[in-house]
C-alpha cells in the first residue's frame, strides 16, 4: 500500500478521481467558497452531519466531488485519538473489493499527531491476514492520498508514520501466523530476509552454538520441543562503528502450552502470539530499513517452543544461566524470563547505550493495565522517560511500573540463586525484578506487552504494537546524538 501526502484543500480534492473520499471535518470548520465546502456547510446546518468525533454522513457520487463514495466525518477538536477513531469508522464505511484508491482530506489545517493518526488508522482498518487461507480476500486498497493545506509542515510526521506502518504490518504478519507456520526456524528465515535491505545484517545461532555460549536457561525451555531453537542476531548499522548501539531483545516463544505446568485449554490457540516481542523486533528493523536513521541498533531474538514431552524441564529443576546464576524453575509456564535472561546477558558484549526487552511476559500485566497501555519498567529515569514520551507521540502508550527491591523478595529460594516465580501478587513486577538481575552492566528497560500485542474475540489478531513506540524512541535517539 502506497501513501502520499499532498498540499491540497477541499477545492483540489473535489476534482481528484478516487474510489472513496473521506473528509475530516473539525468542530471549528469554516467553509470556503468551493462546492464541497458549501455541501459540508449545508449538511451541518441541516443537522445531517455532526462534527462530534466519529459522526459520519455517507454520500454516493455527489456532484461536488469526483469520488464514487464520499464520507464526511466529524473529528471534534482534531486530537489524534479522535481522528484515529473517526478514520477507522469512515474506512469501514467504504471498505469493499472495489476500493483501490482512497483520498483522505483535512477540511482544516492538520496537526502533526492527526496526520500520524490518519496513516496508522487507514493501515489498521484495511489490514487483512491471508497467509494460511485457501481463498484469501486480501487488501485491495493500494493507493492512499492524504491531503492537507499545510502538507509541508507535517511532512516529517507523515514520513515517520508511513515508516512505522511497514514495520507494524510485518509484525502483524508473523504474530498472526499459526505456530506451525512460524517455527523458530521460519522466524530466523524472516530475520535473514531483512538482511537484504542495506545496512542490515543477520546471524542465526543453532543449538550447538547456544550450548557453547552456556545459555542453560534458554536451552531448558526449548528441550521439550522437537523444533530446534534459534538465537537470532540482527544489526542495523546506520551510524559510525564507534557509536554504542541500542539493543532490542524480543521474547520469541513461537508456541507456549506452559510446559509441564500446562495452561488451560481455553484460548490456548492464542499462545501463538507469545512471540509477539520477537515479531516486534522484526518489525522495527523493517521500519529502520525504510526510515534510515543515523543510529546503530542490535536486535536479539531467543526463539523456541515451550511444550510438554518426556524431555521437558520439570518444576523444581535448577538450571544455570549464561551469566552463571542458577535458577530454580518453580513453574515451567514462567518461561519467557528464562529465555530473556540469557539474551540480556548476551547483550553485554555490544557495550550498549541502552537495552530494551519486549515480551508478552505476564497475565498479571493484563490485569493491571488491560489492553490499553503496555507495562514499562525502567531502571534509569532518563530511559524510562524517553520511552514513555515516545509512546505518547506514537499513540502507542505505555505506563511506568515500579521496581522497588521489596518486590524481589518472593524470588528467593533455598535451592538456587533465584527462583523464576515470585507468587501472584505483583506478578508483572516480580518478573521484571527477575530480569533486572541480569542487567547490571547497562541501562535497561522492559516492556510487558501481554495486554497490547493482540486482541481476542471477534477482532482477534495482532496489533503490531509496540513497533510505533520503539521506532519513535530510536528516531528520537538518532536526532539527539
């Protein structure tokens, strides 16, 4: 899907041929002398259209425009959240097999965040998963023209949003794939395909190389599956070699039944999404290839399945991590922190400026924050503030969670250096405290995306989050260095 931004107002869009035209009408709309403005003013006066966010009026082949269908939609004060919801509603109204060219026009000068919202909303509303369908009905929309009178002022925000969209859609693709179509090996192949883009390289380590590194925690999770583990190392080299990289660490459990501590059968199919952290790392690298920022980034993905078999790790087993710390596995369904801790130790070799891990880590975070914001844990204030700000800008919000030392009390055990479980109360924080033990040598943050990586029910599917947050953060870092 191709996005384009044009400096154009209502007079210009009325002569533009397209399958559908969406006009975003703010509460302070002031009509011009053109025919389309007159039409909008008349519908407002008659009460057929309201400028309240999300209120729509659909028209078919009106003489005031060269579009087959026209949707006039209110956007309230023009805030990003209102624009996003309004565009989602409007696209749903015109979405069909004949929709190939869409024109979205601001009826007043556009805000930067509103332009971002238009791009991401059109992409989300038109997305269709097709990979494993025998008769796929994919996206027909191929051209999206965004029109604003102040296009020059919002061009940079538009460019960033389109760059984020290509990454988010790659993340959705891999997160949505069934586990038998997204094995650790296939995930590694997807990473290697990214290396076809300039400035990106990829190395993949198998069981022998991982064993040589001493990643005992990672190997313990993988040993219950016939699918061989893969440790993926992606590098984006956009700055001088002397510049310390930012390292992104993605949890890549391509299917999680819970191991011996098996999960309930209900909704277990959604555990294909347990590699959404890994998928988001792939998506970020796709966005980096599009945006080409002057920054160095390393992506680490520990990919394996967590299954039940005669060789699966058992509750009470003690394993030795790459850091040398021993871990008592009290619950085999707390496996994400086991693969992440070895990846975090591996990250030390890059002498990183910062390390951010991304994981569908705990159900406790879903209880705490629902599906609105991701959980953010940061050991350093500066890093935490930068990630929070990036999330707000990208409309991909997170919320700062505590890291008080008292939350680590439940991780104590008589039989190892640390247990992998700390009880139900404050479970998301205890999991973060576990990971923090392996991050003493660098600035570290943890994003728990268990509530935001996918949606359940009738709208079941990956969201592509937190690609927007991460790309925004990296772009900010590139500009400040």
